[in-house]
């Protein structure tokens, strides 16, 4: 807490030195304690210039996520107001599911710098090196079980709109919830839930957004289809404001969803690049090919197969082939 206060003071006067005495007076602690907190900030990666008889000045900041910075930047009513930040976890989704079962409030967020067992869709692994955003949100909508996939579509709409407005990048959505720039994936979403009879008890919406990770760290076959915010914009982006905007967009679209899910579906349709294309959908056990006609009210992809039959697909991996 005192450390955060010192950091706030240093940030508020980036050009001038603040003496140890002044920092001590303004925070109400001793100069020795000020010095200890300065050392601890340096250990976190802050570059701090210390000049005898002048004091301290901040020179550079690491791109680490700090809980106090996130809470300060949040403009949401409930999304992210309960926040659990970890340097490393197995999977933020797994942790958020546990916390939801222990009655974490709606909008609680679990976020981690890295995941050691990040989960992707269809049982895959989500490789989670440092530099990106990995977080999961607890939601408790009062709704039917079969509508749950729509919440993932809602999440994809929120991610795409953050990327568009904040980073001026033409993000699009590939069914069901891959957010792409060009043909490359920048974000993936995974929902898990607990249900009772046909009602949802709670649902965890997990989001991975590739921000600053070094693409070279990935296996080359994975790298080919993936991009990051840094690769698209040509610069490293600070993750805290990005996260705060994303939580604000998520809150907005979640509220819209609760009011009228059709509005979310129609926004999803505007952003999607799947409908109208020939698609190959690889599921766990089978592969389908045909023309993607639309999505139904439960978020399933409607495909007309080559023999003329129409199927509604609930999950799978889509490859697009433009209609010639
Ligand atoms: C996909 O396969 O596209 C979904 C990827 C979802 C990854 C995110 S990262 C945060 C959250 N925790 C996980 O273990 N998975 C999701």
C-alpha cells in the first residue's frame, strides 16, 4: 500500500526528483521505509534514478501487471472489481471455476502473467508465455444451459471491439470465437460452466489475448497462424490500459446480452468472416465440409453440406475457403 503510494507520487512528477524526506512526509512513513520500498520497486523492474541530496525520479516502468494499477484504471461497475492477480497459475479458468464454486461474486476476475497448463478449445493446450493477457471472468447469468455458447460469442464481440477501438486494427471473428487480424489469430476464448438441471449456476469466460509475446518462442507450425498486438502495431503495448478497456467492453456487451441477446448476435454477424464462406469444420470425431449459412439462436453454425442437407454444428475448428 505504501509502495503504491510512493509509486503514484513518483509517477505524478516524472521530470522532477522527489526527496526521500518529501516522500516520507507525504506517505507518513520513515525515510528508511521509503528507501526499502524504492528498492522493492527496482526489484519489480522499475528504473529509478537516485541522486544524493536531490532524491528519486522514475525513469522506466516494466510491463508487469499490478493489481493497484488495474483497479485504478478500471471504469467498470462490477467487471474486475474483485481481482486476483497471480504471477503463474496452471489455468486461470480452472482457478476461476474453483472460486466461483466458493461464491465469488459476478464479475470476479482471475488473471495471470503466465499459465503452466493453459486450456484451449477442444481439449487443446493454450501456450501461455509472459507478455500476453490471460484472464477469466466469473459470470452468473440467470439463463438456460443451451444458451451458454452465446456468452462466448458475446466475449468475442467484446474482444474484437476493444482491438478495433483501442488499437485501430480490423479485428474479425471466425466462428465460434477466434478473434483474427487478417487470417491470423490474436485471441481465443474458452467458456466452462457449472449447471443445475437446465439452468446455469455459474460460467467462467476465459480470454487469451496475444499482446507482446515473442512469436519466435512458439513452435513454427503454431506461429504461422498467430499474431500479436505488438506484431500488428509495430510496438509493444501497455497491457494494463488494454485490460481495463477490455473489461469495460465485456461489461458493456454482457449487459447488452442480458437485455437482448439478438443485439449481440447481430454484432457478432457484422464482425464475423465465417458466414457466406465454404468451410471445413474439424470436430473431435468427424470433419464436415459445406457452405456456412449462418448461426442459430444457440450460436451453432448452420452449414449446408454438399449433398444439400443442413446441419447445426456446436463445436469444431473452422478452416475458411472463399466461395469461388
Ligand atoms: C481457444 O482454443 O481458442 C481458447 C483459448 C482460451 C485461452 C484462455 S487464456 C485464459 C483462460 N485460461 C485458460 O486456461 N484458457 C483461457
